[in-house]
C-alpha cells in the first residue's frame, strides 16, 4: 500500500488518512508519497471520455488507497458535483489559438483556483478523522489577505467534525473580498476582522498555534487546531487531477495525439500548483516542460536558473498578489524527490534557509531541474500590457496571474523555438481582479469613482462573460459576521467562539 513519509526523514509509514489528519510531520517536514505511482496508458486512455469527477476518482485512488471507492466518490461528488462549479466540465480547457490553451481553474464557488483544492480537502479530512478514530473537532484557523480565507470558508462550511475561524485585516482586503467573507453562510464558520495588517493577523494565528497551554486546554474540551494552508497533502493531491484532466481534454479535442507531449505554464507562488504538475509528470503524463511563471518576487526564477534559493531580497506588492511570496513552502517536496529521497540533505537545506535565508543545491541537482522546468518572471507593467494584448488579439480576458503565465509562455516560445502546445494554467477569474483588468484594457479610464459592483459589470462588458452568480449576489447578501478585534485579542476571540472558559 502507498505510504507517506516526511521530507525530513523523521516520520515514516503513515497512511494517507494519517498524513492528511496530521497536516505537517512532527519533524517539521512535509508528507510525501514514499513511492511515486505510475499511471498506465490504459488508465490515461480511460480518462479521455470520462467526466471530471470520474477522472478525479482514478487519480485519487492511486494516492489514497486507504479510502474506499465509496468514500472517495462521496468526497468528489460533494466537492465538484451538485452545481457547485458554474460549468459541467469543472476545469474546462479553452483553445485560444496559436498553440495556446487555457486551463480555467476558477469556475468554483469563490471564482478562484484555491477552490479546486479547498473544496476537496475538508471532506478528505473529515473522512480521515473517522478513519484514524480522532474524536476531537478540528478547528481550522486561517489568516487571510483575501482569497484563501473565502475559499477555505466555502470548503469547510458544514463539513462534519470541523469548525473554521478566519481572520482578515480590518480595512485590508478588497471590498469584494470583504463582502464575500462577512456574508459567509454555514453553521461552523466564523469570520473576524483584526485591527492590523495581514502580518498582524498571521502572527496572531501562529502564536495561537504555539500556545501549548491553550492547545492542551482545547484538547480537553474536544478541539484540535489545524490549518488549511497548502502544505497539507490533502490540499496538494486534488491539484494533480486537473493536469490529467487537461491532457485528456487536449486529446479529446484533437489538439494533441495520445502520448505526445505538451507544456504547462503555471503562475506560481507557494509552488503547490506546479508541484502537482511535477507529480503528474513523474506518474507518466506526457509533459515536456513545466514552465514556472513569477512576478517581480522572482525568487523561484533565480532558483531554477542558478540552483541558489535566496530569500534575502526586497518584497514587492504586485498586481498579482497571490504570487507575492518569498518562501515557497512546497519546494521542499520537490527537493526531496529530485535528490532521490535524501531526507538528510533536504533537512540541511531547510535549516540553512531558516538560519541564513539561503541555500544552494549545487550543479548536479540544478541541471536535473533544468531538464524539467523553465522559468521567467514578468513586471506589473508587462502584465497589464499582456492583459490588453490578449483581449485585443484573442478577445480573451485574463486576470493578472494568468497574464503573467501568458507572457512567460510567449518568451519561452521565442527563446526555445519549442512548438509544442502550451497549456496556460489560469488561476483566477478576471472578475476577481476587476480593477487591474479594466485599467489594463481601458487606458487611463478613471475607475476610482466606481464601486466594486459596477466594476464587475464593466468586466462583463469587455469580456462577454456573465458575472459569476456568487459575486453578483454580493450586493444584496445579508451580513452575518461583524466581529472586529484588536490584534492582542485573537486568542480571546477563539475562546469565545468555541465557548472555552478561561
Ligand atoms: C494561490 C494562487 C497562486 C499561487 O499558487 P501556488 O500553488 O501557491 O503556487 C496563483 N494564482 C492565484 C490566483 C492564486 O490564488
């Protein structure tokens, strides 16, 4: 049976349910499958005429052998079925022309790609609790700068044996993001504004995780804290599915013949998305290159070019904020696999990174990476230019994250003359980043006077797409969450929400 081990060697032989329930390994490492499973040509062939849910079942079965088929089907149906996504295909592939294909990962309930994973993770976790006989309720604490919080709320809403509390910076998120969160429905959800910025909220959450007395007390009262961030294996594994699904759609659409390679271009932050592509490639999916696209926080571009990871650099706030990251936590998993499971080496690098802010993998491993990845980065002004050009040339409107990937793909084609089809992984709906999109397309338009709802309508006009239902409804959605707290009060708020006495 496929087992999970820690990237730092300290934990071995966990089942998938145990790894998902634990989240992070005791030695601080991340859980990875001990052996990388292979997908046969027959299974790949079977995927072509299957729907997304059936494709998900085939892939998840490989990684989660301790879940029964009935359990997986139940998780998959509640995550991706029942009209939760605004299109049948769940993750449609759009042929835009000139060898470019867009994998749209934003048709879920919050119009962001985080839905792909955060719709499934809570259900896998809930089943894991039953399977590992944990009777505590899991309390998910999230500090969010906007998108992750909403996607986590939607994912955990009313999932048995879980509660979720989201902290967002008071006056520090967009109006749409705020409305999305404060109107959140569900019996196990709480949303709290923290008077401070995102870092204050995040520091507050981290300190709650580290209060051992408080955690022991929670445990006595039947609660266990956990996080929904992208280091949990249960958040990574759903992402492998859409690489297979996109390839199956390429074959089904007649854009590529079975067995012939394609490239994927991925707008990257925490390295979760592109790592899922790496797993797909290692499993035998015909991927030639994984192209890693960054914004001016280009720590990964430099790493993939030189083998030196160096986070000691300025941090930029860009118009593709979900990629404004200097520590890509999922990279650790890649390092484990490219060193052929050398946990000792990985632990050393991670320690160097923590102590000095940098580490170097050396030329041997660096050249292994060059054979798999290609990387580049794009400035904000070029991102806006690309949004404008794709609209003018193809009549296709992209959000800033997708535009970064688009531009990097253009450069890749120019510099390598590789003619293989390129699949641009599109991570956000243009509606979610409406003002950047409109500023790019309508030169110098004065948007400051408009409210967020009218901006949605403006994006609808330029793109010809309907405003996503959940966003359109925000204007009149009842407010359900009004708690505001000081940053020092976050623990007290958690106590109050869970009715845990002092
Ligand atoms: C989270 C996110 C990313 C980055 O994905 P990673 O898995 O962290 O690399 C890119 N684009 C959008 C819109 C996101 O929300």
